[in-house]
C-alpha cells in the first residue's frame, strides 16, 4: 500500500478545535520554549551554586556538592520525572499530596522542576571544571588583595570561569531543549507530544514529524547562533582558542 502524502494537512482544522494542525504544532513549540527557559534558569542557579560548593576549601560543602551531582546525574531523566510526578505526592503528607495531585498544569511545573534539577548537576560539573582550569594564582591574588572567599569568587574566579565554560553550557542548553520531549510521558503537551497527536488524528506521520524536525532544528540553530554571539562578546583574548 502506497503512502498518501498531503502537505496541505497543516492548514486543515485539528479535532481539538484550537486552530489548524500548524497551530497545534506551534502551541507545542511554545510550550517547549517556555519549559526550556524556566528549567534552564533553575539549572544555572543550582548548577553554579553546587559547582562553587565543589571547589570550596570545605569538606562539608564539597561532600554535599558531590552527593547532589551524583544523585541527579546518575538517575535517568525519565525516572526522575516519574518520581516527581507520581511518587512525590504519595510520600508527602496527605494534604500536600492532594494539593500536588489537584494542581493545575502539574505536568508543566513538574517538567520545569525535573529538567532543571537534572541539568543543574551537569552544569555544576562544567562550573567546577571552569573554576579549576584557572591558574591557582587567581585565587591567591584575591586573598592577597584582602577579598573574602565570596568576593574572590564573585569578582575574580567566576567572571573568568564563565567565559571558559560558555561553549559546553551551550551544549547543555541544547540537550535540555531536546530532553524536554521526555516530559510527554507525564502528560506535558510540548512539541513532540503535539506531533504525535497530529499523526494520530490525521495519520500523516511523515508530514508531522518532518515539521517537528524542522522546528527543533530552527530552535536549536537560534540558540547556537545566540550563544556564539555571546561568546564573542565576552571572550578575553588568550583565554579560549579561536574557532
């Protein structure tokens, strides 16, 4: 049996009654973008905090940072999302569990939280590597100037480390965008979930996934272009090899 190609399917009304099939995909794309941005914010805040902890001259700080990274990095993302979405409401107090179960847009918030924490462990490793790649004299210079540890990190170490780790952070952001598709398993209607809905409604599987592929490529190219522009703007001559 030959496949019936129909590229006009994108302009036909979807059964959901929210517009055309193209509108359906764009709604999923918008959800992917919003979830990715909020999750990336959590990943950066937690990742930088844990990354700094792992470089402090404190066994307690290093131990906590190491435990955090090993926990979130070594458990598959799918398992973590299931734990946050299905298990957490069952182990917290009954009133809190009921609130979590009845919360509107629970898949949306769970995806942001789960993706953010999962990615933060990877960001933390990048931050640690960036700080440790700097000459030891940088930290000693801060101490010699009378700066506190917090001031040394804020004014000396982190501004230079960030410039070093921007390329790998770009990769982590791209991975986060792609990993957001896993959230369809907890009911988040992001781009991949909307694509599957389109092919189930219309049976035009190739058209649906071709469109999704193009949308993912365009989104990722925008991110790569933006991050490369940022890298050039903040680059310090001699710190990073020219590409």
